[in-house]
C-alpha cells in the first residue's frame, strides 16, 4: 500500500493527515496501540512542518504513507530547514518535543535536512488487531 498526498501548510492539515493514516490503519487492520502511535507521530511531524517549515510549492506539505513487509513508513516533507537551536512560536517555549516524542514511539526515525527541504520519516512494525 502506498498513499501520497499534498496538504496545505496550515494547522488544519494535522486532522487531514490523521484521517489518511486512520483510513490506512483501518484497511491494514492495525491494533489500537499501533494506530494511536502512528496518529500521534504524524500529528507531531505535520505540526512541525507547518510551524517551522514552508510549503514546497503551491501544493504545500508532502505526506507519504507506505507499507513494506511488516512495517509502515510515513514521510512528511517541507521546504524549510531545521533550525540549529529549536525554536517555537508558542508562549514560554512550550514546544520542541515533537521529534523526541516520535523517536520514543516509533521503531525508526530519520530527520533528513538538506539545503532546500526537511524530510521526517518514521517507521513502525505492524501489529494487527
């Protein structure tokens, strides 16, 4: 299974991304815990892309979900750059926890900044219901 989508570079993209992941989890018959972890990680990655990134083109932020063997991988890509020091627009610096959360709940995490883009890709072993 492979699903690709472009989401607006706006906060309402997080629920849209969760809907895509939830539909795939239902189709794959994933258990509730795995589904929850995927939804949380996707929300964090999309929120980071919206807050810190910028759209790659008029289509916005790229989301790709793909299954291989016994894993599911999700990629979120924007055309921003990872700041050298974590920054947030939230009051009292109440941000900066997204990547550590994803790292904790996923089996694999890759944050790949380049000159023009930032790609966050994470994987989870499949656990079916």
